[in-house]
C-alpha cells in the first residue's frame, strides 16, 4: 500500500482541464466570435501547477490572462472544463463553498490594490484574519506590515500612501493568512519601473519564505523569467 502522505503530496496545487469561457456580451474583450454569435475568451485550456512552484501567465492585452486568473480563483465561472485546487473541483462547489475555499486557501494581489479606503493599513491587513476569527489578527498584521517595511505606516489610510506602499499593504494582506496558493494579477501594472521591481522582489522573497504556490499574470518578460514555468495565452489558447 502506498503511503497516504505521498499520495497527497502528488496532488497538483492547480489542475486545469479543457477550460473554456464564452460570453454573449458584445462588449466583452473577445478573442474570437463563434458561429453561434458567442464571444470566445478562453478555449481548451489545460495545465497543471505543482505545489510550491511559481508560474507566470503571459500574453498580449485582451488575450484572456486575467479571465483565466479569475477562473482559477473561482471569482468567475467557466462555460466548460474544470479547475481543481488541491484536488477539489471548485466548480462542483456552490458559491459559498468557493468563498470558503478562497478564505482558507487563496491569497489574491490585484493590480489596482483593492484596499478599503475607510480602513488604515493595519486594519486592511487584519481584515482577512478577522474574517477567520483569528484572535491574534492585530499582532499578526502588525508583524506582516513590519516585514514589508511599513511598520511606521500602520495607521495611514490608503489615500496617504504611495502606489508602492499601497501594493506592499496588499502583499501583506495576501500573505498574512499564509495561504497555500497566491494569485497575482499584474501586481506591478500600476507602479513605476523602480517601485515595481522592489515590489516583485518582495513578493518572490515572501513566497520563498512561506513555500506557497505562486501564479501571476504579467506582461513583463523579466518578471516571468523569475518563475519556474511560463505559459503564454494568445487568442484564448495556450501557445
């Protein structure tokens, strides 16, 4: 009999099978129009990501990269195919089930930061811990902000932080729950080159420290080159 832990260890962090997304909205960023008049955003996407590795998803604007990342997070639903996170078919779950999976297993870093303007830096980082009922939310958030170099900015609201500082808060929020899987959508897209480089270096450093799986969407070849694996999306397909 095989050891059960070795079987578990062999389950990919992400397994995507024949994933497709079509919409009827003519305003959608389509890559093709089917004979039925549907807009084809993604079609027949297949790949796996092993636990603890790093993957870059690259491609031209409008190729479907961000749509794919949203599907991996269960923030959108596919027209066909499946996504498994640690062996769990996330679209076999209802929306509450997917929300629970995101809360317990995923961290997400957005290009536009997505910080809550009425919360200061510390409160923004505390939020995912508080949603879990973590009694040490404040101390953990404080330590995480210190880790990203913002220990003196914990009481500042987003509007008083630079873009680079806001993205560091967003990184702290994503990593503070120590998620097994981190997804990042163009995390430097709103930053200047020097600030973006510092943020990317910090993200990879944090990821190495925690041994999580990292999947990021980027248009930057130098960022993609830091990842163990790269897939390119063009016209809604892997090329």
